[in-house]
């Protein structure tokens, strides 16, 4: 964070595969971005859904059926700055994110605060075979061709 500019990236094995830049002027890429973010947060928190899974020892299958987990996070920002954002994804043999098409960047919000992620609830178990192509985490040990 430097002045109105914010820059961040994710890098693994020396490859920077995700990069974001934002100019925190108060103006966002789209008019509806602030309304979308604010409508998804309340005193009860913002809801997110995540998959919980763990690969079985060896190279095939899971220890248990992957689970869809609903989690709420209570946001208590002390700083919230809105801005225009640019996102770029680069190819990496270890991370498939560059395969995701960026259709439209809505904007950025930079926050500093004291947030609390509450305990989650399992809302469903999913078919392991159907889920396996989307199990991107925890696979550094797989050989790269």
C-alpha cells in the first residue's frame, strides 16, 4: 500500500500467477460494485461457501466425501477504501488459475479491521468423482509433466 495505490500478488515456485492492482480513489470499475459488497454484509456477517476435502494417502481418492461448508465472517473495518482494480492471471504448471476467464472486474475495496470467521456448518457432501477435477488445493506432490 503506497498512497492511493495497492498491489498484491500470489507466487508459488517462483511463478507469480495472480496479481491485483488497485487505485483507491473512491471510484470503482462499475457503479454497482459498492451496492453488491454492502448488500452481502450485515451485522450477522457475510456468507461464504467453501469445499473441505482431504486426499487419501497415495494418489487416488479422498479420505472422506468432500463437504460443502457454509461460513459467516463478521467484518469490523476500521479502514475501507474503494477503488478501480486490475487483475491478471499467469500460467503456472502448479496452479490452474490462468484457465479462469476474467470477464469483468467490478472494483476493489481495501480494508483493515478486526474480523471474525465464525464456525461453519456442513450443508452437503458432494460426489468425490464429480468434485475431483476441482480439488486444486493440497496437490504440490503431484508430478508435473
